C-alpha cells in the first residue's frame, strides 16, 4: 500500500527531532548521515504562503535523478514535489529532460553521465535560474573507475559554476547511495563529498549535505539504482536537507 504524504511527513519529522539532539552536540560539523535539526516549520511555511514564494528546483545528476528503475519513472522527484506542495510551497521542477508519469516532470538527469558530463549539461538549465539544486552525481565515476582521487575537485568545479551563474541559489549535495558494484570507490567519493560540503559551509555558502546512507542495499534493484521504497527514502533525505537550508535562511 502506498504511503500518503502525511505518513512519510510524520516519519521525516520524527527523524528530524531525534537528529536535532545530535546536532546540538556538534553544531559545527556538516549534517551527518542525512540527519537534520528540527526547525520552526510553521513559521517558514506561513512565510512562503504569504509571499507566494516559488521554488524552481533543478534535480541534477544521472540515471538516479531521472528515476531509472522506479515503476513510474518518477524516482524521488514526485515524492519530494508532493511533500513540498503539501507543506504549502509552490514548486516548479526545471530541466531540459522529462521523464515519469508525474506532472511537472522536468529534470536534468542523464543516464551514464559522470560528474564532468553532468557539469556540462547543467548549463542547459542555468538560464532557468533555479533557486534550489539537488545534486546526486558521481555513481558513474565509481562504476567507470574514472579518476576517483579528483572527483571532489570536479564536484567543486560544478558547484562553483552554479554559484557563479545563478543568483541566490541553494545547493543540496547528496552523498552517493550504497553501491554493491563499487562499494569501496563509493565510500571514497562520499568521504570527499563530506569534506567538500564542510569547506563550503565554513564559507557560509548555501550548501547542505544530504547523506543518502539511509537507503539500504536491499532497496537497490540492481545493486545501483533504488526500488520504489529506496526512492521514497531518498525523498525523505532531500526533505530533511531542504528544511535545514530553510532554517538557515530564516
């Protein structure tokens, strides 16, 4: 039976409440393992409703961003869009590609693309000036064993480009999902991403780390891509990270 937005919203809220205890102990650290401190949701949603604030979201990455292997082709995108709209946000998903059964199904997810290639295609949607960018990229670097030692540098170049060309945007950088085919390389990539997010946050940049370790290996269809439940877990992590970003802006 499918879970309603209310059901997983309550789960996400409980999760945020528990993680706020850990955040209070180490406030200087980047957000660990997808956990986020709880914020004043009511006041922020009222603010958004009153001012008719529009979120222009660019889902950016490769096949997981596209929603590959999900039964409806939507992946995490429909879940996060529904949750944001349920909480009172106006949402416009932007990108040069369309996939899935959902309305407003634009995205910038390209099958097989590495971080350097994702950086190139991101330029297609930069003119849309998205104010929220969800990045999940690097899995194909691991699968292709492509210069893993410098992937943090490539991701940094992508983030720098986005900040330089898009005014007032917020970037949520996710770690890679568990991966049965290249677990050691994924672990190394995630280490670099955590460090990169910490560096940007130390500069007070609008960067939040979303740690996708919540997704389990048994929620992977082929050892790489999530099943429907795995995509729902991804959406809950994005949602938690978005709340962190909003709390830091208020």
